[in-house]
């Protein structure tokens, strides 16, 4: 996966196109991510010990990884990520636009 938990991404297609958010959870086996405040859906919850009042909750649903792009901190634009090996044999992700290290 080209993005990971904690990255700031921008949605490139769908009903939330153009919105930015932080990745809360990644689901690599399903090729999906959960982004803070994006792709909200309503869930009807029966009362339980954890949620005694029950009701209709709004939760973030997973979105396909192909519909998001990493948002570079330096150039502040959506970009693809490449990889680079540093002198100490450490592999890092880099911005394809400006060359800034993403990790």
C-alpha cells in the first residue's frame, strides 16, 4: 500500500472528492483505508452495555485505496510516492514532485 496510518491524504473520486483527512486505519487485505471525517455512513445500533442509549450513529466507512492520494507536506499537493534507499540502507518513501522524504 502506498499510504499508511497517520498519513494525510486527499480523496480523488467519489462523493467526498477533494476532501482531506488523516488515515485512521488501513485494511491491506481489502485494499481499503478509513479516513477521518470521510465517507460517513449511518449505523443503527441497538442498546448495549457499551452504548446504553443505542440510536443512529455516524461512522467512517472504508474507502478504496485507489481513490486517495498522499498529500505532500512541503509542496501541499497530491502526489505519488516513490522509494529511496538512504546511506544507512534504510528505505524511505519520497514525494515524486519535490523529493521530500515522507516518513
